[in-house]
C-alpha cells in the first residue's frame, strides 16, 4: 500500500510550490506515495487560486475547506477546526506544509497535536522581525515539524541556532526532527515552466505593448499595504524609477493592495491617478504570465518573497521593498538591494543597478531537482518509521 500524504495549500505561493512536489510524486514516486491536496480556501478569487491549478498541472483538491478571509486568529482557528476533523477521519501518514502562511501554521499545528508527522518545505527562513505574521508562522511550524527541508544553507544555520541538532538520518520523529538542505522547489519550477510560458503566455504578453522595456513591481505585504504613507511612498518611488528609466511600471496587483488603493483613493487623489504616473495596474498575473513578465522586464521591485528569488532566477536587478529579507544571499551577493519603502533609497538603487552588470553567480537555490530529492527523503522517513513500528509490535 502506498503511503498517504496530505498536502495543505491555501495561498498563491503554496499552489506554485506544491506544483513541483506533486509533479515529482506523479513522475517518480506514484507507486509509493499517494498525495491528496487539501485547499484551505485562504485565497479564493479565481486569479489567486483556480488559475494555478489549471496551469501548473496540480491535482484538483481532494478536500476544500472554504475558510475565506478573516483576522489571523479567526482564519487560523477555522482552518484548524476543519483540518483536525479531516485528519482524524482520514488518518494520513504525513502532512506536508509549505512556507509561512496561516494555512501552513494551521496544517502544522493540527497535525502535530494528533501525532501525525509534519513535513515543512521552506523551513529555517528567518527575517528576525516578529511584526511579520509570516515570521511567527515559520518559527512555530518549524518547531512542530518532524522533517524540515531548507531551501538554503542559511536555513540550516538558523535552525541550528534554535536547537535543531540532528543532521544524520538516524531515528526521525517529532522529538528527533531532521533538518535537510534540499534547495528550493521554486527554482525547479522556474526551469520547468519557462518554455511553456513562452508558448502559452506570449499572446497575452503582446497585448501589454511592452516592447520598449518595463519595470515589474508587486506589493502585498501588510506592512506596505495598510499604511497610506508607506504605500504612497512606494508608488512615488516606482513613478520616479519610471521617469528615470523612461519605462512604464507594470503592477499586477494583489486584491489586498487593490482594496487599500481604492479605500485610500476615496480621500486622496494620489491613489486614483496612478496612470498619470506611468504605473499600470494589472489583475493578478497567472504563473506563466508572471514568468514572462519577470524574464522580459528590466527591473523588479517587490516585497514578495517568491518574486525576489525569481528575479535572481531570471537575472534581473531587484529592489526589495522591505526593511529586511529572509533571502539574505540575494542581498549579500548584490543581486538585490533592500530599499524599504524609502523613495530616496529606491532612486539610489535604480541608479546603481543601471550602471553595472548583473552581479550574482548562479547556484544559491539548488540544482532544479529539489522536489525529487524531497520526495526521496520523505519516503525514506516513512519506511523507517514503518519498520520501527513493525519491530515494536
Ligand atoms: C497571504 C500570506 C502571505 C503571502 C500571501 C501570498 C498570511 C499571514 N499571509 O497574505 O504570507 O505572502 O498570502 O499572496 O498567511 N483577498 C481577496 N481575494 C483572495 C484572497 C485575499 O480579496 O482570493 C483579500 C481579502 O481582503 C483578504 C486580504 O486579501 O482579507 C488578505 O488575504 P490573506 O490571505 O489574509 O493575506 P495575504 O495578504 O494574501
Ligand atoms: N505570482 C503570480 N502572479 C502575480 C504575482 C505573483 O503568479 O501576480 C507568483 C510569483 O511568480 C511567485 C509567487 O506568486 O511564484 C509569489 O507569491 P506571492 O508574491 O503572492 O507571495 P510570497 O512569495 O511573498 O509569499
């Protein structure tokens, strides 16, 4: 009998990360591992959810919790209530969670409390800023996980500092968690989907009229969206960069940010007239559309974790619209510059990058086969747990 894995997803980046591991299970491990996708419903607009299932060959969710939006506590609690019942009924062999969203935390807490092993993909990342809800989600998820896959060596070091010692594959269980440096499944996807993006999204791209260069920007962190002064400063910085480079800014907009721009626009004309600043708001892009935007732009300016890395995959200079990042190797290598929401720092970074070659070497995020490696390690753990259980009976 194959082992059963319940994969918990709910937010846009998790659909994308899950695509890589699902593909590896399907292609290489289908006789040993059976995956069931559980969609919490954290993201629910079709452009934030369905489109990724359609494009990225992810199995349709076997279970959908439809939790929708709410405050952090209410949202996480309703996910946990539903997940606990599901896990008790279905008894998966393990629960797989990705990244650092409320769906990640809900999956990890619900499973660990009823002794189902938790596997965390994208473990060990730290911004060292607990004002980020994601930082709290990451720390708690790591500390209830049994198998922790870090995308970077920095992730391994961060976990060692928090007391994770074991790196040899001996006994692995909730009290003896194993940390493994796997590389980053998002890099697997960047390699895998590039050609398909050229085939499937090129007609859409041509409708943008982007032939003479453009800046790609994304903004969705709560720290940036919920404070009108920060949001205004970011948009002014984008507009200044557009003038300096003589290129439009394309801003595929997260629904959270769109709502805030509309809300602030009711009392402040700045927010209603972004087109005159050469900022073009687009609906959230599909993944394949995003690949073309990233691969063909001149600059990327973002507060997204995933988009920072994709800038590096496509060798584009990146301005990180945050005070810090957990992807420290990007900043240390010079591939990205932290500019926060500071117009002046944005201007300086654009000028700096305009006058130099792309600085960073390849290789920070693995070899493009991280998902296969992760599946192999998961199977090894499940087999050895089964063997020990059989020895004990
Ligand atoms: C969440 C994650 C964040 C991740 C991001 C990816 C948490 C705490 N945050 O942030 O780490 O980077 O997803 O995109 O889990 N909304 C819609 N339609 C949707 C989804 C959201 O309109 O399909 C609006 C709602 O007004 C909602 C708001 O966006 O209240 C925020 O959504 P939520 O999922 O709570 O957080 P994100 O900002 O998307
Ligand atoms: N992404 C997308 N469409 C968009 C913006 C982002 O497909 O309009 C993809 C992006 O290419 C990356 C992932 O979503 O693969 C990053 O997710 P997001 O920025 O929502 O969250 P974060 O990575 O910050 O948690």
